C-alpha cells in the first residue's frame, strides 16, 4: 500500500507500507469456526432454556424409567441400573438429532445464516461451527446422564482401554447423528416441525432398541424390527463396552461395536454431502 505525506519543506513524498500477509484458507477456516462456535456458546447464558433438552430431559428420563420401569422389570444377571444407564447413553446420542435439527432450523428461518453468508467468512466454517456447537451441548447432556446414573447406583465395568473405546464410540455417534440433525434442520425450516418429526422418529426407535427392556422378550413383529433398528446397535455397543454384556438375535446384535461403527459411517457418508450441498444451494 502506498501512502502520501508532506515533508518538512512542503514537498510530497511517497512511502510504501507493507500489509501483513493474509492467513491461508485453512487457517482462516479454523479461526472463523472457533469464533462462530464461541458465538453460539455465548448465547446460552442469555437463552438458558436452549439446554433443556440436554439438562432437564435426561434427568427426567433417568429418574422416571429407573423408578417406574425398574420396579417391574428384572434383567437376568445384572441390576436394572446397570442395564438402563448404557441404554440411556445411546438414547441421548440419538436424541441429539432433535436438538441439532431445531437449532439449525431456527438459524436458517431467523436469517442468522443469511447474515453469515454476507460476511467475508468461509462458508464451510458456518456449518462446521453448527455441528461442533451441537456436539459440545450433547456432551454436556451425556455427562449429566453419567453423573445422575452413578449417583443412583450405576456401576460400569470400565478399565482404561474400554473407557477410551467408549469415548471414541460416543464421539463417532455424536458426529454422525448431529450431521443427520443438521440436514433435517436444513430440509425442514420450521423448528416446531423438526421437533415433532424428530420425536416421532426417534422415540419409537429408542423404545425398540432395547434401551429399557431386553429385545429377546418382545413379541415377534417388534422383535424383528428391533433386531435391525440402527439404535439397537448403538445401545448394544455401549452396553457391551460398559458392562461386558453379550447380546444376540441378529448380526448387528451379535457384533454390536462393528455394527454401530458401520451405521455411523453410513449416516456420515450420506448426510455430510447432502447437508453441504443443501447449504451451498439454499437461498443461493
């Protein structure tokens, strides 16, 4: 950049001032994603009810199902706390679809995304920040479920290796189901509709997934559905890692960890490209 200045004698002099080099595209993407994630997290103290689905709801589910179902259900070989809590962890991951979908739908319908489009930021950082922010909120909900469960008598059988395996599986599932929710929020612009459709899909799938009662005790038709329910693989995998239980009935129940990884990879492979394409073309 060239600047013009007057010398003491009154003559005009020119000097060249070097601007700092612009960060690379990847560095800009990382920085802008971090800024947008921080923006989303800073709104939580102003709108604390946003976290009701990952704070109040998990506590209610845990208390209600433990003390209502627990009084009537007896699982062979383990306490109901040890059976229920791994299932609730899997359910928490699945219900993250609803929270991610509602948040994405709200941002699109309120014009927040359009405003970000008008700013000189990389477009990928906008959707990446949405996904990362939702994953952070879901992790908070999972921590609450774990804390409540431990307080109510849940005793997972975890050594160091199994703990790392559990964390890796949960992060993979959070990543996959959050992208599913983000895609749903882009396709359905009404947050109320996203919440209604999300509950209509996830609630029966979570009940059929062996979250609260063993799949082996179900009638023929619901058992056949439950044995191939994607959430059944998630719940069975978390329960297998936490408690060392062995399930059976279908390939994914016989091999829950590989089945869970397979379902997550399929969801990511389908939802990520579709969500990115939808984000690029929406209101273009």
